[in-house]
């Protein structure tokens, strides 16, 4: 599987779990950009949290 990446609206590149703030809820998880707290789409967040820096 290829590495996933996402560019937040603030311009920050999101590639790994360390780039996100993860909030557990009763219905799943919510993901936000660590730099600006903008919500990240769930499917993108799920892919990013499973990637590890090389």
C-alpha cells in the first residue's frame, strides 16, 4: 500500500499519527490537524494513524 498524505487547509502536510489530534467518541474517532485544529476527514485520519515514520 502506498503512503497516504493529506494537506490541511492551513497548508500543513499530514502524513503520520503525530500530525493529528485524535479524539475518541462513542461512535468512533475524530481527527483534527495538530497545527490549526481543522477537522480531517475520517477515512483520511484512519489511514494516517496506521502509518509509521521510516
